[in-house]
């Protein structure tokens, strides 16, 4: 029976959860992979049903597994999600009385850095795809505009080659847009946004890290200024647990 090493102060359920996560990583299990059944894991870890279920519940709450119901169900590996990470983070943001002003400031720091890294580590195919996202952004369709704009920023983050920045920035973007889903540039200003995206994509494709960083900073600052003007009370609002 392979009982996990339990550090002082760590509950058995937490130790099992940590061991399951280590195994998912070590075996490079993709999302959707079924984990051993409850009965198998009880035997493997030599623990009671309560401790194992506590472990699975910890992982489920954190979005790292899902539990499929039914006789053929059980724990399944979930995709690492910026949205789920963001929801988890909002608990700490609310407890720490952190505001949307601080969230915006964090995005203003991270997004230009990711644009710089994307240019420094540029991938020709991804850079071409980024340019297409910018070029194809619709201006009159609210849903299409919002979707393409979000895709553009997420794609730049993925091109940075830094998984932590990608996850952190994605989670902050999700938190922000969950709160202000309808607060985006009006149609009259969207052509300028599309042009800004196109210029950022061109700088990344050319490997011009300084220009990519500067353009992204200017673009993000312009949006931050717009949000502050349209919804000034939001800046001092504490981020709520989602």
C-alpha cells in the first residue's frame, strides 16, 4: 500500500490530494483521463473512505478533477482553467479587500511584459494566426467583437511561453469581464482597437520586443482610462468572491 508522505500539520486528505496531483503531472495525464476508482484508491493508499473523499473534494473544488456520477463514473482529470483559477483567487481578493483598481494595475503590468516575451520567443505560425485574429475582428457585432478581442489577448499570453503569466493574466481577465461583461469600446472606437491589435501583432511577428511592449501598454492604458471614465465607482470596489 503506497501511503503518501504526510508532512507535519498536513491532514491525510490533503496529503492524498497532493499525491494525486503529483501523479497526474508525472504521468502527463491529459484532461478527460479517468483516474482509478474510489475502491482502487482506498486500497492503494490504505485509508478510509472519508479521507479519500476529502482528497477528491479538495481537487474538485480547485477545478483539477471532476466527478462523473453513476456506476461507471468516478474522478476525471480536468483541464487547468484560468477561469477556475480566477474564481478561486477571488476568495482571497475579497478577504484581502483588493479592488478592481489593483486588478487593472496588475493587468497593466503583465500584458505588456507578455507581449515583449511573445516577440522575443516568436513562433512564425502563431504570429501569423495572431495577425488573423486581429484582422478578422468584427466591428458591428458585439459578441463577435468581444470574442475576438478576448482571443487576441489570450493568444498573446499563450505566445509568451510563460505558463504562470498566462494563467495569472487569464484569470484576471476572466474576473474583470465577469464583473463588467458589457463594458467594452463602442462601435465608433473599435476600428482603432483593431488597428492597435494589428500593430501589436506586426511587432510580435517582426520580433520587435520593445515596440510590442510599448504598443500593448498604450493599448491597455487606453482601455483602463475608458473604464475609469465610464464606471469610476468600479475602481474602489472590492473584488467579490465569484
